[in-house]
């Protein structure tokens, strides 16, 4: 049987799970003249949700991940490169020849893909402004382009003044729907909800949460029901461990399915799958653990071994963290880096396998 679970990349049917309400909401915003700000921790499925919607709309889509962008020049070049993927070159040429700074174009003779670069040493933002205005002119009221800016909180890393410059251009666009994706909630909210921010209330802000347990249970049960095991128990055991985290639920379910099909099961199927997954990533977790400072390690140990809130006096005393300000600084840093997430006003370690690895190492 083909494994019915997928993780680690953008997913669509038949691997896409539920999100019926979210699909309708994202589609509604994209069908309006408004922009969308979508927030969630990493690996919650933001990109899969967005692409499931935009791919159904039959409109040009230009995506870019700001984590991988090195400068404003690079952002302009990467956007223009993607414009060439979705619009005819002949149509683009008439706009490019009027750019204030003409880009350097090269064509791969095998794939016909266009590579783009801008010569450094000239003012950067006019290049990006020309590309964005070109996308606006290429769109039409009936077929607006969708520009997806992933990890948008990185915008200030490129240039502290870039948010102000972008807002000044984007606010005039009528033929583009912008989608701003962000995994660091506090930074995204500061960009879009702080009154002094140029992007204050620029679009519809939507927080993507975990998939509700009942929907995830139905998804797992329907795919594990032919395994010859108790599908209901398997589904519940998986969700108990992953706490309905979209990525890790798919990962654990994938391993459960693989173990059932390929080898003799000696222990609990889910427990064995958890053990196999932790063993696969042992070296990764070892290297990651070495990057944490002493307070970070105490905080992660406390969260993996106790049900105490990491901001409580009992937590500080039990795990000898010291001042509450020290714990708060560590918690803020680990949350910013994605190792800890805040869900329903509670903090938890993002990766349940890493949490289990910490606990296992401590109790050897």
C-alpha cells in the first residue's frame, strides 16, 4: 500500500487535512480587493493552505521567501525572475526597457529559464519599486496577480526603511493581492498592528491555529483503518503525542504506517514509531542541544519533564533558573527561534520528538 501521509513539503490532496473554514476565509480575501496577513508557527501549513487556495483561482502567483533574500537588490531580482515564469517575455520586455536601472538577463539554453541580476552600486529601492509597479501593470481588475511574501518579518533585516518604502508603493496597487506570511507572531503583529508602523492595518490579519482534534482524528482514522490494527487507538495515540501539530502528526503517522507495512512490531506501534523517529534525528538533536546556553537548557528540560508553566515561581525553583527576567529572556529567544511555541496562551516545545529526546537523555 502507498503511504497516505506526507510531511516536509507543501501538500495538496489527498494529503491535505481539513482546513475547510480556513480555505473559505483565504479565498474570500483573495477574491476581494484586500490583502491577507497570515500568522502561524512554522510547519503549521501556512504555505500549503495558501497554495491550495491560489492554485484554484486561475490567477498569476508570484511567491518569494524573504528568509532566502540577501538584499533589496536581490529581492527585486528574485521577484522579476518569478515574473518571467508566469508572464510572456514579450509582454514583460516593454516594461523592463523603461526601468530606471536595466537588469542583466540571461537565459538557460536547456530549460529556457530566465536568470536576473541587478548591478550593485546604485540605489536599491527604485529597482524593487519598478518591479512591483510592473506587476501591478501586468495585472487586470478581473485577473489580479497574487504576490506571496513568505516570512515577511525578515523585511526589516534587509533594510530598516524598507517597510515604509514598500507601503508607499503597495498602497496604490489595485491589480495585486498581497499575502504576507509570518512565523514570528510578535514581529508580524508589530509590523501590522503597531500604530506607528507603515503597514498598520494594511490587510486582513488571520491567525492559523492547529487543526482541531476531531478533524485530524477523522483524517488519521480513515487512512489507518485498513492497517489491521485498532485505527481509533492509533489515531488517538498519535494525536496525544503530537498535540495535533500538523507537521509532526503527519510525520508520526507516516512512520506508523511504514513500520506496520515493513517490519514485525514488537512494542506499541506508535511508541516504536516515536523511537525510530528520534533515532533518525539523534545527531540533529545533539547538534541543536549544543547551541543552547545554560538557561535555555534548563528551560527546555523543565518544559519536557514537567507540566509547570515556564513563567511560574514553582518552575524557577524546581529547575534552578534564578531570576524571572532571565527565564523570560530565554523563553522569548527560544520562541523567536521557533523552538518553543505559544498556543492557547500556553507555552510548549514545538517539536514533540525533541522534547522526548531531552527526557530520554535525562533519564538514561
